[in-house]
C-alpha cells in the first residue's frame, strides 16, 4: 500500500449479522450515501432464521453490490468476521472495515478515516466517534480507554452529551469492532481475529496485538456513525454474562503477566465480576443469568488457548 496511489485505496466493508434484517437494511441504505468511491460490501450471515440472506440479495440487485456469505449456524461474531476478512483478503483490497449491522453512517465518515490512515504508515487501525442512534448528540463511544491488567475496557464518554470534550484525535488502546478500519498489511502481519473469543473482547485482543507490533490505533472524532447497541446480544442478558466473562478471562490468560494475573486480576474478577453480580442476580432470582455467569467463569479458565502471549 502506498500513499501515492493513483486510485483511492480499495475498502472491503464487512457486516456480520445474525437476524436483525430491518437493522441490516437500514445500515445498507445508509452506505448508499457514502462519498468514498472505492468500496465493496460483504455481509456474513451467521445462520439467520429471518430470511436475511435472501432479502439482502434482493436489495443488492437494485442498490449496491453485496456479497453474502452464509454460515449454516451461528458461529459467533469472531468467526463471522474472520470469514468476511478471509474473503476480502482474496480480493484486491487495501483496507477492511468491520461494521456492526445496527449502525448507520454519515456520508463522509469513511473518507475521513481513510485520510487519517494514509497520513502515517504506522497507523494500523482507526475508528470514528460513535453516537447513540436516535439521540441528539449523545455519545456511545468516543474512542476507548482500558486497564489492560484487569482486562477491562471502557467506552469513553458513553452516555455523555457531546460538547466537544472528545474532539481531539488521539491514540487509544484499541478500536471497537463496532466500526474498525484496518490496513490489509496489518492483518497480514498480526493475523486475523483470535477465534478463542466467540463474542466480546476480540477487538481488544486484536488492538493489543497490533500495538505490540508497533502500530498506532487512532480515534478520529471528525468521523461519525450512529449505533443502536446491544440489539443482538442484549446488555446484561445471560448471553452477555457468559460471553463477556469468558472472554475477559481468556484475555487475561493470554496477555497479563503471571504476578498481575494472580494478585491483581484474580481478586478483581472474583470480587467485582463474580461475587457482586452473583449476589445481585440471586436477590432478583435471575437463575439463568447466574448459570451463564458461572459457566462463563468455568470456561474462561478451562478453555484451551490456541495462542498465548505473556
């Protein structure tokens, strides 16, 4: 990839879905308005049962070309993204954009992200300012902050009214997979998303691995999208408790040094991420949630790691 290309870099936009057809079509309709000229769309259907694949194929015939890749069953967000990434890499693309199907975009957001990415060879991943869908300037995330040794990411500015307090472009620990633009050669260097993670923290892990290799991860506040949020998994659902807990432990096992793991991460996990929510779930008699939390912890510690960094 060169900063002196005669044509704009080619972008593969990957949208993993599991049902949620109305959201997906709204997302696709917003992509029709992109001012950026050189992109194609890949929808990865993770075993939807609502007719999404056929409806998207029909939409594609009268709007934008969309390649629809189908999994027979829901293999999880990470596997779905990697299927799309693998397909995109087989094409002549320079960038990949991961995009949630419950987002809508502003027309210039991709052009802005590409412009920033092309400024520096060391910039590996970039992401936009994300607003909560249907609100007037309420922030969903303005970049990410993280305490790595707790395997604890934070959506910066979440729920705040945008008053320009996050309008500075800056490096951050990782880019949320909600809208993540990554250079092709970064993927070729560090590999695809780690499929040990089924859902959650796969983007944290990816960004962490990229940063270890010297790439910069940049939050770009001039680029905007809108996010509905937790439509597929449901925040604080049994799905959330299971996958978020499991993925947090996997991240810690892979990336946190042994002393910090034993004396910082484990006490935090057991007190703040197990005992506290468990007591709350028992009080509200949410037994399915409690079982999901317990299973997430159990599998987090027992799942075999295919890759490990200390």
